[in-house]
C-alpha cells in the first residue's frame, strides 16, 4: 500500500519538486503552502508522515508542530530547515519532530528517513479493532447479524478485501484504488452496515468514515 506523505512548505518550487520526486518513488503526496492550511487538512484526513518546513510565512514550523503534538497527533514528522547547528536540531526534536534535515538535501536520503520513521511507528490500529459490526477472522471479514446469530461472511474479491484492510488500518486512511473496485466494495458495505461508508477523496483516493446518523 502506498504511504500518504504530507508536504508542508511555503516554497512552491521546493514543494512541487518534492511532490514530484516522492510520487515517482511510490508515495501518495498531499501538499500545503502554510501551517494554517495544513491544520485544516489534518482535521479531515490522516497521513503516514509529514515533511515540515521550519521557517514559513505566518505560523512557523516549530509552532505548528507544537500545536499538533499538544492535540495528541503522533504522526511522524521530518522537519526541513535551512537552519543548521545542533541547537536548531535540538529545538526541532524537543518540540516533537522525529527527524531533522537541513537544506539542501538529497531526495533519496529524505525517502530513506521517511521510510525509517514510518517503520518505527506502532500501528495505529490493527484488524482486531474494527468499526462496530465488522470483524476479521481467519483472513475473512464478517458482519455482525445480531445476538445469538452467527456472523455473516462478507463475500469479497481479493482486490476488495485488500482495499478494505487498508481502509480500516486505521479508519480514515486515504487509500488509492481503481474506481470499479472501490464502487463494488462501497455497495457491499452499504448493503450490510449503516454506521460506516466509503467516500471519494478527490484526486487522492478513498477513505472510510463513520456515519453521523443511521441510514433508514
């Protein structure tokens, strides 16, 4: 599964270059030009790692990082900066960055560091913790059909099963998929569960959401 990387940098040329390079290396990339817009995006989606510029117009990277850490967001962060020196690295790491790189830098080194901080993270959610009504046993998904009634096997193709596994680890993860597979899975989910749905995130992929109200 492709990992979702969030690039936050007010330098458009660098931002676009990073996005292009990361996409060529099999990452999904979301970009923001400021900490303010990044905050709004993070309120809607979850990502696997953040590449964060330290010196930006408006809210700076350190302040933004401190803000998301105080809200409990533990997404791994690599801070990029033109500020060298151990004191600056200490400031970034002590604020909550997982890694710290100075500009200029090599793309391949950044990719290695991204993979490293992602791999160091404990999975946010396993397939043992699923939305209400859905369970995963012996590599199959089942739907809770009620008290004292055996759970019903959710009949899925291999592609649909893989997509569902990616969508629920954790719920809210944006996953790329072919529209046909996503549509088939959505129809099957909508046919048996009213508390969750699969929506399209334009230009990025699909994600599972919790419905606010039970469907009639």
